[in-house]
């Protein structure tokens, strides 16, 4: 039997996006059926035969000189993208989402770059072998419409029937009983392969009410027409499980409202498979995908549809169904659509990966998406569904395992499967690559409907680790460490919350993007996100709607980039032959960011005289830790915008959530350039004055109409130097009764110097000077603390700084620049007012 027990026991429940809890090349192997063409290390040009140009004394005779070569053509620039994870606009703006990049392993950096270096046109390293069609000795060739009743009891010679998960051609044989019966399941009559030609439809019909219908052939299934399965008594689609050596073709499989599972050594879909719609009575459990393709090499060049449909009430809206592609090597060049129906929302906080539309590409050696994956919520429908649907979940996961161990652990693999796997060089790097489009947006609301929340998108790689390995010294490891993984991501990745309708209430929240790698100790490859010019996790704007209520802008989102050494992985570590933790390397990866980050809060406003609560600011954490002085450096060359939004309207009071916090923490050196803004919210309040002849009392300015404080920036190094050449603006926002305070830059290192070489602005916000008792905000502070024991100063302060207090009936105080003096264990005043030097 060819491939009926492939070792991919996968369900979408087992591959949940619990990411928050949490690349070197190789040469080809040789094989008759080669399936991979991995990128090799570029050759070094041979200069041994280059002409000697050291002697240029005689340049008079140039007649024999060769013609100058044509100037090389400028290469076509690679595409770049913005990664949008914003909240949607609404009377209450949606919160910005999250951008999480986490790597544990040695040497190779976490790198986020605006320059595109991954070429989406390059062969991704998965080549499908040219295999001859193999239908076996007894094929079924469908050239015109055909219906097979697998439960047929009234058999005549030439009838095709089902028996023990196989199809047979009845040959007329009868038993020798007193009451003869047809002889069923004769091996000589078993269908060995199926081919559906273009223009023909093969319908597999059953009267059974069991969970699924299995059709198994030893040869190939070639589908260039249409395949469908029905429960004939109720005329509904029926779950169909196909098993073959190879599944291929440009035809259709139509199982709307049902389930399809294809298992084969090689799957190449060039056609359309559709399991969309509300699931029927024969649906599998929520933990299982509705569409599952499992094989050694799985390729989708066509269309896989598992869309949810709208119902007649909001709570009946259907979610998209699960789609899973599982294999040793998995490639999507086509379209996979598991979008949720309009009006669908996930109201279960504990819902797992399959709580709504879900797509998973999971492999052991290669996982590649160059196509289009959509798990977004559909837009609201006027006069039917007003709410946009919630986004679903999409994930590319690589569980890299050594090829030797993979083959030895799966003795049931067919000869073809073993040949496919053997074509990959055992020293070649497994890889996870995205150069396509992955979308999990929330749908747009219409009329009085809300926007849908965005979903989650994750890219995860674990290299050669197995939590299932016994720790007994008497048991040999069942998994050996795979070669270092290549982790490269570019393309369009979108997780935006949907906007509310014109009179709608809530904008959808932005989703969460995860990029996570547990790398092997030997890895020098980078976790590289390329061609992303900006990551946007901004809160949506609040706008008038939902009866004219106060409109609060959404909170700024969260950006987290963390790199840690191998020893910090706890139980997820490589194992020696004695099954002891391998901790020979404790160096941590660097973090390099050359992409702009935008995490500002949305604007807030109120159309009526009322109070308003303003959402909190965004947050940034960049962390690189190491067990020694190697690695764990941070380099940031980006514009970072984390401002609080505008607050406006005839409000009586305003209340601010937590301020913006930006933190950069490393074991070794930190270098920051570019521009950083984390300004406080500006308040533009309209004071309502009674008109002439009005009996309304005069309106006085309340004491709570102030601008918000500027953000807080903390930069901490344990062993290295801190160099900040970025221009910073942490000014407080303007207000009516008082201005916001300027923010604080706090830089600390235990064993290095601190150098600030650009401008720093942290002024207090202005208040309305015409208002009695109004107070300008205080200017911000720079606090520098180095424990470096040196006779010279460890600090370089900005040559340009502005720490003035804001204007008001009473002006705010000027800020200060303080430096810690280790000799007297106290702070010195380096610049500014320094009214008091009292610190804990």
C-alpha cells in the first residue's frame, strides 16, 4: 500500500497559536526523482587569472584594448510592504494589535529590515519530480458523468461498488451457498487508480450515516473533472477521505458544507477544492480541519475554499472552516480562503486555534507560502448583517527534524516517500519562507454595525527539539538536531481591525502577529523579516456615531522583540547522547531593526458636553539577553512614532489611560538612531459659553481638562555601551487647565558609557494662560546612570536639548539632566534646573 499511514498525525487543535507562550544553506542530494534545489553558498570569484594591472607606466597604446563592457542593467527593485495591525475606526476606536518577534538560539540575529532582500520570484527550494501517471492494472477512467453507489446491493456484472474502504468492479461471481450471493472484495477486481477526465463528474454516493466515506487506491487519483460525495437519502454532501500514491489534476472537488481529507505521497492541486458553508450533521469535531491535505510533498497551485457563510441572524453567522496542509515539504502557490462570514464573532476568550477560520501549513523540512492566504472576516452586508466578521487564524509552522531520524522513526513510509525524502541532502538547512500574502483582517461594519476584530497570524519554527523524549539515561534520543533553519519572511501581512459603519459603535481591534523561532545551538542563520518598511499597530480613531456618544480612540498597540540564548529555553533544548541538557553555548542573538514602528493611540472626541476616557498609549519592548559578553547587542535605525492622539470636543473632563512606554534592554551594546516621538495627547476642548439672553449658567473650566504626559523611554545595558544618536521628542501635550509633563529618558549601564549625540526635546505642555489657576506642565528629565569606575566622565549629553516648562497662569518647571557619580554615590546636575537631587 502506497501511503496510507503517513506519519503526519496532525489536527488543527494540536497546532494552536499559543505563540505568545513562547537560517546557512545546503547543497542538493542526488536522486532519480530530485525534489529540492536548495540555495547554495555563493561561489567566490576566481581571480587567479585576472590581468596584472599593477604596472600602468605605459598607457599610450590602447588600440588592442578590449571594448568596454556594457553597463549592467539596474535590477528591478524587490517589492516592499507595510505590515498593518491597526485598530479600526469607530465611535470607540479599536485597539492596535501586537507584533511579537521571539528567538531563542545562538549567534544569528533577529533582523527586521525595510529593504527587501528576499526575492519572491526565486525558486523556493521545492521541486516536484516528473512522475509517470500510475493507475495500476485495474483503473477507473471516468470520461462522462458517473455515480457510484458504494452501498449497492443489487449488483450486476460491471457495477462498481464499495467494500472495506476500497472500490471494486463486480465480475458476476456468486457464492455456492443454497442462496447464492455476490462474491465481494475479490482482489483481482479492486480499483487500483482513478482518473476523472475534463468535463466529467464522478459522484460517490452512500446511504450510510457513519462519520466518513473512505476511498483507497494503491495507484494515483488524477482529477481533471469534478469529484463529489453525497448522502443520497438526504441529498447532502458527505465527508470524503481519499488515499492514493499521488493526487493531482486541475479539476474540482465540491464538498460544500462537508469535509475532505486527502492522503498521498505527493499531492499537487492545480484545481479547486471547496468545502465552504455551514457544516452539516456529519461534520467532524471543532478540533479537526474541514479540509486536510497530508503527504510527503504537498503543493497547492490552485484554490482551496473553506469560507464561512452568513446566516439569517448575527449569532448564526458561520465561521470559516479549518484548512491544513501537512507534510515533509509544503508549498502554497495558490489561494487558500478560510474567511469568516459577515456577522461572525468569536465570543469565547478561551477559544482555541479552530474557534473560527483557520489555515495551517506545517512541515518537517520546508514550509513555503508564495500565494494568498485569507482568514479575514467578511464585510457587513446592508440590511442583513451590519457587523463585519472577526478575522481567523493562520500559521506556518516548521518542526524541523533531521532527515536521518525522520526516516528511521517512520518505518511505514512507502518506497516513493523514502525516495522523495532521500533527495534532500541531510546537511541542507530546513527552511520556512513567506513571500506571499497572509491576511486576517476584521470585516468592515455597515450602517450601525461594528467592525470585526482581526485574527492572528503566526510563523513558528522549532529546530530539532522534542519535548516527548524520555529523560532516562537508558533510552537513546529519538530525534537528532536538524541543521540550522532558514527563517525568512516578507510579503503582505495584514491584521487590521475593521472600521465600524457610518453610525456604528465599535471599531475592531487589531490582531496579533507572531514570528517565533527556537533555533539550534549551531545556528548562525538569522530570523529575518525583510521588505517591511513599517510596522503599524496604531489605535483606531474615535468618531461620532452610535447616537452621538463620546468617541474614544483606540489604544496604541504592542511591539515586542526578544532574543535570548539557548540556555533560556528550559526543557526545549538539544540533547546529548546521554540525554543531558546541552548548554555549551550561552551567547544570545543580536536584534537589528531597520523598519519604522508606529504605535500611536487613536484620536478621541466627544460631540456632546460630557466627560471622556482616553485609551492608553502603546508599548515597545526590545530585549536581547546573553550569558556572556558575546552577542545580545541591539541596533535600532528607525523612526518610532508612539504619540497620543488628539482629544477634542466640548468635554467636561478627560481621563487618560497609561502613558506610552518604550523599553530597550540588552546584555551588551545598544545603538539607537533615527527619530523617536512619544508626545502626550493634545487637548482641544471647546468651552461652551451661554449665548446672549440664555438662562444657562456660565460654564467654568474644570480642573481635569489637561494634556497628557509625554512617554517614558528606558534604555538599559548590563555590560555594554549605550549610544543614542536618535532625535527624541517626549513633550507633554497642551491642555486647558494644565499641560502634560514632559517624558523621561532613563539610560542605565553597569559597565559601559552613555552617549547622547542628537537633539532631545521634552517640554511641558501649555495650558490656557487666560484661565485662572491654569498650570503649564513641567519639562522632562534625562537620567543617566553608569556604574563604570573611571576617572573620566562616562556621559556625553546632547548638544541640543529643550526641557522648558509649559506656559500657563503658572508656568511649569524646567526639566533636568542628571548623571550618577559613582565616586560619591549620588547624582550630579549635568544641565537644567535640578531643583532637587533626591532619588531612591
